[in-house]
C-alpha cells in the first residue's frame, strides 16, 4: 500500500482555507490584502487574501526555499523575482502571473520574515495575534481594533514549525524554545512582544504576539481615542514637572504600558531616565535614556536591576511592571531613597482600593504608601456593538494617596462617567498643589490657571495634528505667549 502524501500544511508549515468553504452573509471590511466577513452563522472571519496551496505548489515552494537559502550569496528580498524566474526555467516549471506574485510573497515571508504571521503583523489594525494549536480546527485568531477577537482563515500544520518560528523570532536575544525550556518571552524587531509555550506547559504549541505601533502613541492619541481627557493630561503634565511619582494599576491588556509610555513623554527632554523591564516595551523620545532588561537565566531579575538604579544617578526610574513582593519593595526603595525626581511603574489591580490592599499584602508599610503621589487606574472591558463585542480601555480614576491618622487613604481627583464615557474632574488636588505652592509659589488660583493653560495648549496642538517627535519638541518649549 502506498504511503499517504503529507498535507500541504505539513510541507510548508501552514495553509489557509478559501472563502468558498464558508457561507458569507456580508463583507464588513475590504482591503487589498484581506477582508473581514460576517458569516451566515453571525461569526466574523478575517480572510487573508492568500491562495489555498495545492500539494504540487507546496513541494515546489519547499524546494525553492531550500535552493535559495543554499546559494552562496548575500540574500536579499529583491533577489527573489529573478531567482523564481531562473528556477522555473531551469526546472521547466510554468507559473502564471498570479502564481509568480504569491510565490514571491510566500517565499519572502518564509525566508526573510515570520511565515504566515507576516500577513497579520503588517496589518496596523491588528493588536494581537494568537496561535492556539495546529490544524484546520485551530486557526490563528487576531484581535482587531474595530471588531475585537476574530478567527482567521490561516492555520498551522506542524508543531515543530511553530516552535522553530518562535525561535526565529527570538534569535536576536539568544533565547530558544526547547523541551527543557518550554516557555519563551521575547521581542520582535518592531518591538512587538512574543510569548510562546509548548508541551508540557500547554497541550499544543501556542504563540501570542502583542503588537506595538511603529510610531508610539502620544498623549494626544490617547485623548483622541478617549482613554483619558485633555484636562487630566494637562494635570499629569504639571505633576511630572513638579516631580510627582505615580503608579498605573489595571487589569491585563488594559493599556497600562501604553499610557505610561505616553505620560512619560511629559518628562523634560534633558533628564536622565533609567528603564527596567522584563520585556522591552517602553519607547521614549528622550536622548538620555538607559534601558535594562531582565535576564533570569543569568541571575539578573527585576529586583536586582531596580536596586542597581540607586547607583546610577537617575532623574527618573521607570519599572515596566511590578509583579511580586520583592519587586514592589525594590520599587518603594527607589521612592523612599528620594533619588531623582520620581519613580513610575505599572501594577495589576482592578481599582484603587485593591491596589492599596495588594501593595500592603506584598509587605509595603502603610506609612510608606504616601511616597506614591498618584495612583492611576486603567480598565479594559467588553462592550456590545453592532458586530459583537469590542473592548474599551479607559482611565477610570486618578487618586492621590494620603493619610488619615495612621491609615493610608485615597482621594479621587478624576473619575470616569461610564454613561457619558468621559473622564471628569471629581476633586481638588492637595499633594500636587502643595508642590506647586512650594516649588513655584502658586496659590490655588494660579495652580488651576496653569492646568487650564496646558489643557488649551494640548487642545491646540491636537487640532494642528502635531504628533510623534514634533509633539515632544512642542511640549518642551515655553508656553508663555502661546495664547
């Protein structure tokens, strides 16, 4: 009996099913490279516009990949077109114009990119990519900015291929996914974050990629998408100049790191910033910025790196994410040591009270909590729309931490009106105002006028569409005389 042929997805590592296999109700989004379809069942599907490869095409692609990589030359993507033409002449293979086009696209992704995942990595509307196993019944899922979680028409056919793909992504930092090390955290060249696991941690190989924009968000971007208000933004801008420290708490995926990244853009450009992260995510426009990354395999954990910042004369210390008691205590040490002009970080908690309770459970003394000037809480939740559930990310409250007797207490300064979907001022600041009084000689009236002036400036540059580095330069110029 003849041995059965391997399916296409076992030969090239992946495949996709065509639209004709699904009953489409209507097209919700159409572009050159993909479409989002609502099926008769009501489910949404992201269709990458790729052909369902035949067995013969898969075998040719595999041989082309091997031969191109075996050539003794500096391989470049622009060499592929001539290579395909010469290969077809030499092997007497006839490809039509459409085949040549997608052969070149697939070969480029196999050799120079990250295989089928490139088709999702190149879509700016996709925030997350998830590989949950292999086979047609476990396609790749994506999180779309407009439609939320959506299944795709692409699936992987080999666990070894998925593992090798993860190792290719992590090659730059020298980490590998193996049976002895079945979990991997790494960053792609564009800054996107990869988490990969294989058995025995998971039943099947799994990849999760959280994408990051090539051009980082500015505070204006988050004001425009309603993450927070321009008044809140102006207040934080002044608070940072007054050397206030803050912690951003929230649930997983709520956008804590993106918000931290944006707000740190208000730190004056001449200051020295020390970043400590487990996985590099924060991208700051400041020239004098030192980045330290956790390398657990060599004994450099978050706690030890935070302690090292005490010897590095920072103006600001930024901790990507505080996860346990050792890291929390080390973070508090940077605050209590009074080094620099402020310390900042993110933390998992659903609200202000929970954040305080968790910090206390980590061994932080009640008296020490007041070293954190502000506690910002950001939440992510699902809300029903016309095409299913979409996620919202919002700052839901901003709090000052103070004392009542010997107990830490919080005072709300801003709160989210969920009905109007608007962050509103709910209280007057005492801690930030006292610093403005001591450092700048402001009375309450001048303090409020300064925040209003900054708010008007932010609204003005938003109208002018001043973004990216231009935004950073604009906020570092004196505001006197602008209005």
